[in-house]
C-alpha cells in the first residue's frame, strides 16, 4: 500500500511539473543571454543554473544551453567538440516538444532556434545535407510561429538568416538546397536584418539586437564583401557592451577586412584577456595578420600563438606561411624556410587560404618588394604600396608569376585610390599574362574589371568581364571568385 502511495505521489509530482512547464524569457534568462553574447560562458552557466533552481519548469534555459554550445563551437572551431556535442540537439528538442505550449510564441521559436543553430554549425563542419534539413525544419517552425504570433519579432531574425544562408550557397551546394526544397535571397535577408536592427531596440525583444548585429556584420563582410562600409558597420557596434569579447572580435574583424589596419590592431590588442572569457584563437590570427600587414617584426608571435591554441582545421598552413613571410621581410632566410616547410607539412588544405599557402610554400621564394606591396595593400596602406611598385623595374622581375603580381597589384592600388582608367590598363596586363596560369590574379583582375564597369553602369562590359572570370578554371580561390562573378552577372541582369 505504501509503495502504491509513493508511486501515486511521484506520478502526480511529475505530472505537475509537466503541466506547469512554460517559457519565460525573464531577467535571469536575459542576463544569461547577454553573458553568452559577451562570450562569458562560465558566468552564463551560473545564471542558467540559478534560473533552473528558481524555476525548474522554465524551458527557456534549454535554448540558452544550446546557445552556449553554438557560440562555443564557433569560438573553438573544434571538430572533436562538435562530434561530442551534436547529439544534444535531439535531446533538447525532445524536452522542448514534450509539452505543447501554443499560448507562448517561444514554444515553436525555441525549437526552431535549436534546429537553426545546429544547422549552421553542421554546415560549418561539412555536414551539408543534415545542415540543410535542420534549416528547412527551422524555417517551417518559424513560419508557423509567425502566423500564430505576427508581432513576435525574434522570428524575423532567424527567417532572415535562413534567407541569407540559402541565398549565398556556393554552386557545389545548391543541388542540396534544391533537393530539400529550399532557396533564399541574400539581399532580401540583409534588408530584413537591417529593418529589424532599427525596430528591435524599442521593443520588449531588444536583447536580441546584438545577435542581429553579429549576423549583419558577418554577412556584410564574408558574403557581400562590403569593403567600403567600415564606418557604417562599426557604428552598428557602438551600442554593444564594451566588456563584450564578441564586440572586440567584430570590431577587429571588420577593421581588418575593410583595410583599416591600424584600427584593427588597436581593437584586437584591447581584447579582454581575463579567464572569464572564452578562448577565441582567431583573435590572435587576425592580430598576427594585421601586424604583418604593418610589417611589425613581432607579428609571428600572434600567428604562432594561434597555431598553438587553435584546435580546428583552418588557417594553420596560412599562419605558418605568414610566419615565414614575417621572417623573410627581416632577411632571416633560415626561419623563412623552416616555417615554409611547416606550411607544407602541418595543417589541412581545406580552406582556400590554406590551399594558397600550400602552393606558396612549394613555390619559388617571393620577390621581397612585391611581398611588401602585398602586405601593405592588404593593410590599406595604398600610398606605401604604390611607392614600392613605382620603384620596381619590371625587367628585373625574372618570374612570370612576379610580373603578373606586379600588374595585378598596380591595378588593385589604382582601383582602391579612385583611378579606374589606370586600374583597367594594369588589370588587362595581369589578365593577358596570367589567364593560362593556376594563379588567381588574372581571374580576380577580370572580376574587378567587371565591378568597375558595373559602377559605370556599362552592364554589357561588366557582364563580359564577369563571364571572363568564370571562364578561367583551375586557379586558386576558384569557388570564391566564381561565386562573386555569378553574383555580379545577376546584378547586371545577365
């Protein structure tokens, strides 16, 4: 009898827990979310645990724990961590789906976010088909939720991200999107995020705004290549917490990718280094790149720190090759060859930068002045790059590779400094000399020519050069240049 009574009490207790399960994005949950977005993961875990103790039935904590895994994997880029954690998706979904809470917009949203975040992470680690299925499921849940709760703004954040993802897929992955019945438009998604960025701060969902800014900045730099939007993108970050490591990272990333090199160094050097924060090795990689662009003699320190702390597969070869270049600029030939050898033997040739590093490590040594031009150009020091180029006598360049590089960078510098006619002359030289080689310079010169003519509203010539870039095959950065050229053809209606 006693056993039956205890069993009945347990059943009633469990039933009561289930009955009162709910979704409350309360102050505790908002604080945990902000800690995650600052990349203060330990603090976030403490707040989540506090909320679990105060309200064991609040299922928003399940979503927050998924956020921790999502941003943790972005920070570490570690495949073994991904393999250990990915089964948590189904466990969390089972908990979220356990009790139908039609009265809360967070019921379907939390499920959709779990699908979305794992879809994005799976794509990052190469599980493309599973990624597409998760994103499709997220899309369906979000659209269903938007019909039920049309004023629930967070749905729009995630729907915009899905638009961007499927709108920016490289050609080799579009068949997977078609197979799962998904398509997207990057420009549409960006416009949706920009509109939401303006609307969120005055709403009760304002705490999601930092995430919207994160996606906007990543898309603008990595997909749309908005190299001239530095001031606008940096302004997006002004409202973020100065104690946020994510803010520091985005500031440095935007500054470096838009050739504001001194700003990049200033931002990245100011990154908080307390043990309260997640380890983000990419900050060292970015800082090493920026210091190399400025030709700092100690740039290799940050690059080698990245190699030591990073547990993923990207940019290892690139970091070693740039370390080699750092010593080459100092006329330390022994260390140049040592690190060039490591660029050949260590790391993986998956990312296009690593593929280029592998090729460079096995190629003839660079011309010293052209290497100075390259790093100066990458840092946005265009006057310095042009002065070095003008000091070079082309007849002194013995390798065809170096002649192509000379004309390519002369075109690039003139392009960046508002001298399009001179840019076109030198791009044409680079194309003529390099179109049958495996170097990327000719293909990218053709793409840049297309962009110049597009700016002049000469769509026929723009299309001609975009197509020329596409027609060049078997060169470095093939996928990136092809995708940019195809986007150019779409813009000019060809």
